[in-house]
């Protein structure tokens, strides 16, 4: 039985990946950052919380990482942890560089020094391409031109992964993942913000939805399918880099329109453009070419854009309907009255 270590296990991808690996018979260890209020609601929602070995650690401290490796003895490491919100990276560029960028070097140093047979997956991002879009789909050979501290930090992690792979003969594969969404996406991301606000408007709990640039176009896939690609990368005989995408683009405006159409409302009546949500730099378009992943990993996306919106809207409507009926559960519905007191008892491992 293999051991897998997932950094960032409490996030969207970490949760879906943990479920996938558990189903394949792995012992799953998850590195998480200790907080005053635990954040395990995703693991609870997928009913895997009690099946995972959770280890608190600090990605800015090599000794902490070494301790996590000692406990988990991993055959595979999936390094997903990051400060992954683009807007926040402009507000906290140094913290973003430390956690998102340099943590990768610490992980790789641990593997190089003591665990050099361990396979490593590094979570890259389409944001690394930045403004390099030239009307064609982006692949593994396209030029990187990052436009945010987050993207620059991720690009550092991508290149340091390549250096350790080629310089020290480590098995390190990078997935260049384009946007991927789900019903457990974080509220800080625009897709989840849209469906959350749409559901609140539907239930007369909100009057407006405030957004920034609705003309940005992204390649949106479904997160549970993208973690399958991560797993497949580490089952190959040799490490490599792969773009994971859908080769389709849709604007934020389209996502907004689909969400409101689903509940029978016209988004134009509720939309307010708020300059606070306009980034200093914003990538206009991102579209990925997943041909290599299809050819070498036998992977391709299945869930279409409209279906993703529907899945997310159904989940959000269920959350707010439950709230209005007085139900208490582990979903992270924002703006609950006394949210922490409502959810705290569901965050503690029995």
C-alpha cells in the first residue's frame, strides 16, 4: 500500500485528490496549516475527514516539512498548497512569494536529501502564461509572461521543479492547470462568488452582486476531473509537464449570465461593477491545449461549461435553502450570523 502526502489538503483540489487516492487504496497524509478555527469542511462534506492522517505543519520552515516527511514516509507528494488567490497576491506579495514560491524548494530539498525515490507533483497554473496569449491555445511550449505576484511565485516553483528534475534526477512532474471549479470552490474565487450571490438574490437575502472585470475570459474545467490528471502524471515512468485544460474559453459575463438564467433572473438588474475588484493587472484571455495530456496520459475533460455552472448553482441553492430552514452543516456559507459558532462543533474531530 502506497503512502501519499498532500500539501494544501483542506483546499478544493486537495480534498478531491484525497478522495481519489483513498479510493485507490492509498494511505493519505495531509499537511495543513494550524488555525484558531479549523478549516476541514470540504473533507467533511466528501465524508473522508476521518480517513485521512492530518499533520499540522509550516511550509516556511524546512524542519517542519522534514517532520511531516518523517511521519508520512511518502511514495508520492502532491504539492498543492499555496496562497492561490490572485487578487490577494497584490496585497501580500512577500507572503505569496514565501508560501507559494519558496515552499516548493523546501519540499524538493527534503526529497533530494532524504527521500529521492519519492515522486513529486507540482501544481502549476495557467496564470503563469499571463499576457502571452496570441489567439491560439497555450501548450507546454508557450511563453510565460506572469502578470501577478501569484503567477510569478508559481512560475518560480515551476522552474525550480524543472531544475531539481534535471539537475538531481528527481521525479518531479508539473501540471499547468487552467481554471477548474466545483461546488467546494473557495468563496474568494469569482465563480463561487457569482453562484453564492445569485443564490442569495434568489432567496431575497441580497439585492446586488458586485464584480470587477466581467470581460476576462478563462478556460474553465471541473476540479474532480483535474485531480485525476495529477494522479496519472505520477504513474508515468518518466516525469514531465502537462497542460490540463478544456480548450474552450468563456467570459466571467457568460458565467454570470448562465448562473442567473438558471434561476430565472436577468443578471443585468442586479450587477454592480465595483472598482475595488479591478486588479492592477488582469490577464484578458486564457485557453489551454491539452493535446499532450490526452496523448500521453489518456486524459481529457468531460464536464462542459454549462454543466459546471449548474452543478455549482444547485449546491449553492441547497446551502442557502438549508440555512433558511435552520439546518446546521459543514458548508462554508459566508455571512452567516455567528458563522463560527454555527460551524465550530462540526470542525472538531470526534
